[in-house]
């Protein structure tokens, strides 16, 4: 007797008001379990704690392989990668290689479909060289009779005799091949040598075998970049089971595999099922195969899927390594071959462990992992960095907006997260503009702008940044359109606008969020010694700043008004990004007011 249980959630109602016979008059007799609760939260918490794991691979599923009984050498590795190996029992359809892709599309909903795992797997030791298949003929593939084989051999022999085999079937005999080379000889030599590529290229199988021997052979064929391994455990005799399923005329019992085959990995739900328990879609495929041929080309096999350390993502590894309750760090900045972390105090005891995982999961592009020791306090905005993993070189090359920049993080400042903001500014520049970058650094904006605008004046207080700025100008071939200065920001503004260059400047960029707004007072009176009826261009100023106020736009606007000592400043404000909780980086763009440019500096005292 099958008893069906139905769970109901009732809110603040007497139990006698809901007789099961009134609620479900058309349902068969069943047992109704009424669970009374006054709040929705009680049932929700029960569901959360259900011991049901989510679909897909997980470190909490599968089994750990048994350690081999051998003496293991003492290793200095921080992470035991073998502890992250998981083995999963699966079922698979073994099919001819030529049919696997068509069947994959037909059985898509019933295949494994795990992330980073292909549904089609190769059968170890079941690969047949195409040349061998040609020698075996069609009979070797189980697709023709003896008469068809003889006919095929005659056609092949005829092609060889008349020299029509190359590109149309079998390979030419050595005699005919030499004769063909003699006919195709010209002033540049022979057109094609059959074995030239084979001689010049290394043997891939031999190279892979040597790599496996270097790794100790513990992973049974897993190479350096492989993350999973599929192995066939056992094959079921199809004869009796499929015969009862598909009919007495089925004769797949004595099936012998010839040729290359593939494994179609079935969904994990079918791991322990027999043929009669498979979905109807899979049975239909098997039945069609039986109707087309008296010998079945498919076989249901048991296999194991082994996932290694390289398969799991960074956050999955860290969740398994860090103690419970510690938030897994996931945000970092990439500068060339360097990853820059900002670890919190709770992460510092595990900093080397975190760095090792980050490095492993981002190779080969990333070679160094560093952590910022303290906040930026010096005038040059350089960071105190600690190398946690990888090599100790902090000199790298960054590619941004199609330009290359040399950077040394020990002496200069770089922020890759501002790449989008820099691109936004570049999109607003035209070939008629003249750009003045007051705090240019190594030139991520100035060098890129030099490819677009007419002229760029770039300045920075840090002499190391100026040195790299000059290198980057030459590296990107813009040295003729970019002029470099090494001055204080306020002095640079006063000097550049006191010269004749001021008439052409149309854009001014001030990207120093900590102090840029305080430098705006340098624009007061920059044109006071010039006639007001002269030919002047009042530049568009883009100034950046931080704000922790409740209304950051209003707060930053007030700081700009105070620095310019002008209330009527029409500012276009934009939030660039959230730097920290409650702390925004903003960009204010405005045209320099005429009253500020011609202001009398004596009134400012």
C-alpha cells in the first residue's frame, strides 16, 4: 500500500475548519499531516536545513580517493591538492565516435551538463588510427559485408595504380609519390613534402608521456592543464536486457567494438539505473539503432568522473580551506602579471594560503600576488606592498585602450579600476582638443589622449612617474604630441596658463581624488593680465574627489565653490564608483567661469 503524505501550512486557523475530505474531494485516500505554525519563517528555516545538495559538482559530494600505500616525500606545499580530488559515479552511453555529436544534441536534456565538463568523453585506450581503419576497410567498422569490402579494395587499388589517391582516399605508393614530386618540381623546389611536418614537429604523444612521468604518473594520464578524468568501470552485457526491452530480434549480445568510440555522460540521476529504468528519450534512441542494424552500436556502461584540484574555482577552494565564518575574499585588482589584494584583518593569518590559491587559479597570466600593507599617505601616492606568492618583480606591462604602459608598483601609482572612467573621458575628446593632465602619473590618460587630440601637456610631481611617462610616450610613439612636466600641480597650472599655450587648452583633467578640489584655487585670475576682449578659450575642467557625506554630490559641489570662491558654477556631477562603504568617488565637469579666470588675486588675500 502506497501512502501519500501531504504537508499543509495553516496560519492562525483552527484545525477543525479544514477537513481533508472537503479540501480534496477528488483525490484518492491519502494521509494528511497538518503542521500548524504561526509564522512563515518557521517552515522556511526547515527547508533551508534540508540535507539536499544542489545540482552539479561540489566538494561536499562525491568520494575522496583512497590514498596509495607508499612512502610520500616531505613536501613544502602550503596546500594539499590531493585532498580536493573528488570521484563521482556516473552512467554513460558508449557510442561510435562518428555518431556522438548527433546523439549529444538529441539527448541534451538527459546528459550531465556540468560546468567546465564536456558531455562527450574519450574512452581510454579505445582510439584507432584513421590509417588503420582504412586498412581494415568498412568491415572493420561493422558497416558492410564481405562483398562490399572486396569492391572497396578494388576501387582503392585502381586509385593507387592510376595515381589518383592523394586527396581522394588512400595515400599514394612511394613510386607514384616520387613520380608526382618530379612532375611538380619548379624553381622554388618541391611543392609539398609528405613527411616534412612530421620530421620538424615534436612527437606530441612522446612529449605528453614525458610530462606524465615527471609528475609521477599519479593522475593516470592527467596533464598539466587537465582538470577531469573519465574512466570506464564496467560494461553491461546488453544482450538479455536490451533484448527484452527492444524485442526478440535484437542481436546485440555478441557485439564486438571496432573503431573509435566515445562516452556520452548521462545525468547524475541515472548513475545507478539499469536500461529499463532509463528515460523514454534514451530508449527511443536505442530502439532506432536496433531497427537500423541487427547489431547494436550503443552500450550502457558504468564510469567514474574524477575532478582534480585544477577543476575547482578559487572561491570553492577557499571555502574549503578557511575557517567557517570568515568571508572569502573575491575582489582584487589586476595590474599586468600582478594581482593586488586588499586583505582585511581577519584574513591576515591566512594571507599566504589565500595568495597561493589566487596564484594557482590565475596562472599563467598572473605570476605575482601582493597585498597592500597600509593606506596611501605620501605625496607620490605609492603603496607599501608585500609579495605573498610568485616572483618578486613588481615591474610589469599593462595594456589599456590598445596602448602599452610600463609600470613599477613600488615607485608609481596605478589603478586598473579606473580604465572605464578614462575611456569615458577619451570618448569625449576630439582631434581639435588640447588636453592638460595635471596629475598624469605614468600616463594612462595622457598617452591614450595623444592618439586622439592635437596636443597633450602632462605633469606629475613624482619623478619616477615622469620617467615612466616618458618611456610610455616612446613605447606608444606619441612623443611628438605630448610634452612632459615634473612640477607641483598648483605651480603647473599657473605656469601653463601664464604662457601662450593657454589659448589652445580646451580640456583639463585633475584626477587626484584626495586633494584635487583644493588645487582649483590656482585657476583664479589666470587671465587677469590679459585683455578681456582677447581670443580666449575657457577650458572644460574635469576634477575628481572623494565624499563620505550623506549627499556626496552636494558636498563635492560645495567644496568646488569654496575653492573657486564662486557660487555660480554650473557643474555636471557623476558618481564614478563606490570606493568603500559610504565613500564615493565623483567626477565634476564644468567650464571655467569667466569671473574666476579674470578675478583679481589681491582680493583673495
